[in-house]
C-alpha cells in the first residue's frame, strides 16, 4: 500500500514539473458542471430537427454533476491530516483528497498546509488550492511565490492565476515570476500571463529565454492578443522550426497584416510544418479570394499535410482546372487529403461549376476502385442530382462484392439515392433492405451489407415512405442486440417511428413492447435506445404514457430524457419543459462520511 501511495504522490509531482492541468476532471468527462447549460425548448424546437435518423442537429447538454460529498467528509480528512505521526506521503494524499471534495470546509486545512515546513506538502497544498478553486486562498497562495523551492513557486504562480481568474489580481506576481532564474517558475508565468504589461515584459525577455521557454513566450503573446508585439513575433520567424511555427500561429491569432510578406515567404520553407502553418495563417490574413488562390497554388506541395490544408482552403470550386486537381487528390494515400478534396468538391457557387462537378461524379461511378465510386455517389447525393441514377442502380443490384463494388459503396449509394429522391430507386432500395436484413441476421450471403449498407438502405427507404421495409426492420430488431451490428438496429428502430402504422390496440402494444425492450436491453447501443424511444413517441403509443415520466428522469442519456419529454407534450398537449438530470458523483478519497 505504501508503494501505491508513493506512486500517487509522484504522479502529482510529475504533473507539476511537466505542466499538466491542475484540475482533477477525470470524473466529469461525461458530465456537465454548468447548471446554466441551454436546453432546447420542448415546444418550440422544429420537428425537422428531431425526426431525422440520429437527430444530428439536436444538441442536448450532458447531465449535470451533483457532488454528493458532505462537509463532514472534508472535516474527517482534515482531522486525519492533523493527527501526529502521519507519514509524508499520507499527508500529501489527504491534502489532495481535501481539494477533491470541492467543499468549502476544506479551505482551512489547505490554508494551514500552505505554510507547512515540508516543501512537498507546500507543493501539494498549492496544487490543492487551485483544484479547490476557493478565491479566499489567493492571498495565502501569493505568499508562496517567494518560497525557497522553485517547484513550489511555480505551482503558486499557477494557482494564484487560477484563483484570481475574473477578479482583481496583483499583476506583479507574474512579472516577478518572469524574472525568476528557475525554469519551472518562468514557464508557469508564461503559461498564465494575461495582460498587456506582462506581454511587454515577455517580448523583452524572449531573446534571452531558452528555446522551449521562448516557444511558450510566443504562445503567450498570441493568446494575450498583443498586437503591439507584431514586430517581435516577426523576428521569431527567423528562429528554429518550433519558433517559426508558433510565431506563425500567434500572428494568425493577431491577424497581423503587417507580417503578410514575411508569412508568404515561408511558403517556400524547407520544412512542411512551417509551410503548412504559413498557409493556415495566410487564410486569416488575406482576402477570401487571395487565400483561395494561394491554397490552389499549394495543391502540388510534396507534403501531404500541406496538400490537405490547401485542398480544404480551395473551396468553393470556381474553375474546371481545380476540379481536375481535386479529383486527382481523391486518390491521395493520405486520407485527410482525400477527405478535404471531397468536401471542397461539394462546395460550388455557380450552376456551371455545379454541373461540372456532377459530370465528374458520374464518371467516377465507372472507376475500377470502390472508393472512387463511393466518392461519386457521395457528390451526387450532396448535389441531389440523378445524373448518374442508372449507374447507381447497377451498384445497388450487385450481388457479389468486388474491387469496384462493396458494402461501403452500396451504403453511400443508398444514402445518396435517398437524398436525391428519384422514385425509380424505390424498388432497388427495397431489395437492398431485404438483402441487408438477411445479412444482419445471418441469413444472407453478402456480409458486406450487414453494417452501414443495411442501415443507409433502411433510412433511404424511410425517406421514400416505403412501408414494405417494415417486416425487414422487425426482422433486424427481433434479432439479438448482442450479435447484430448497432447501425442497422438503430436505423430499423428509426424506420418504425418514420413508417410504422398500428391499426389495432394489439399492434400498438406489440410495437411498444418491441421498442421499449430495446431501451431496456443490456446489449443495445445508446444510439439504438435513442431511436427506440424516439419511435415510441413519434408513434404516440399509449402504452408509453406511464413510462415516459420515468424516461424523462433517467440520467443515462440526456437526449433520451429530452425526447421523452417532447413526446409527452406531443401526446398529451400539456406544455412541459426538460430539466437536465443530476448524476450523483463522489471523488475517490481516502475517508468518506458514512451517511445514515
């Protein structure tokens, strides 16, 4: 046990030395600490935002974190800290735990530890003060800026900056730390500088700083917004690679037009990181037309990361020559280049350019490689064009995967045809749904259809309003969620809400049991559960009325709770709202108050 305590203490020390984040947020990664987070209105959110598969535009804040730690826990930890004979590592652990409670009662014990004779405990206390976040400790922390130990001084500077955020503070603390001879203290000052006066001091100190600290100083000038230090930043463009890249980013933050010539010159740098960052910075300094022209000139750069930035910055498409080059980049072995080129091809401003891209997309449908056919279908879907309809229907009817046609091509083609909306695709889509359902449930021969292809075909059929796919949707949903992919199950649940009809009370009850079973299933994914609840309320299944209040209060998924509240209003007509649920949380501390 002593070993693990020692390692826990060492992790704190290493975090201070390397400049890791101060706040212990591991328990809050999937929760929210903002009670003012905006929740969409139940009665005013358009159905067009709610009803699409996966509801991509419906944004619900995460559930709130409710700290269940009691003040008594902080008092027990503090009392244990004050006991005689407690080992150094144990005391450091208790100080950390006091901060983790986030209780006001912890402040007094941390204040005492800030003046402890042991340097390790002062260091732990300074970090704990920052974690606790009680502004009343700022004055106590400030006194440690003069501590004899450099790590304590560095942590004190960081803690003071955190505790005084948004409040009146003593700017001289950062200024004194900038002149401290110790590397950790200077770095802490650079990381937390925030005023024009401090920026001026940083600019003056840059030439004398070691390279690593010089980079942090350049970052600080950009973060502070010190436009008056543009000339200093331009000088850093003559430094090493790290200094050049960081200075370019800072000049972009400042939108420093005076640096334009120097930034443009770095497009010819020998280092790709410098060329890439210079190109990104020029996007902030040049006019839209000039920035686009510059990006197009860099599409032939030998480095793929530069080509990726250039392809993304070339939108919207304005020339046939650019279309040709972007189509070539679709075959770039560096996937981000492909993705940026494809996204840019999907952005045009004139009918002529739109038609030109569509024509190239149709040609891609004959490509020997599946990925290029996939790109062609994607672009036709983006432009809602049926120019390649016959070729796309051939893709949908292929029964054996090849190098030119596979499940991913079928998925993208089905998605595109659903967006295009040409009724000639209804029957081929229907047949693909049936084959996909067989693949999902282990009855088909083409396993490549068991994932995205089946899901996108179901969604496309839903867009067409084709109720013939409902038996296939039921086939997928009645299979075990343990052994079937979640995407088709999610799409099938959505399709029931989009297309389902329940002519009798028995039909309604059976549909409710199926969908509610998905919600309660231990094997089904959150996406499937969400679509199941959404389908229940879209179908206005009366059997759901008793369980909707329970679904509203559940805290596993705030989107499910919100949709349940929306459904209750939709089914009863009674105005309602949705309050984010609170999820109980307690830190992992050495001593806990025992609740009755």
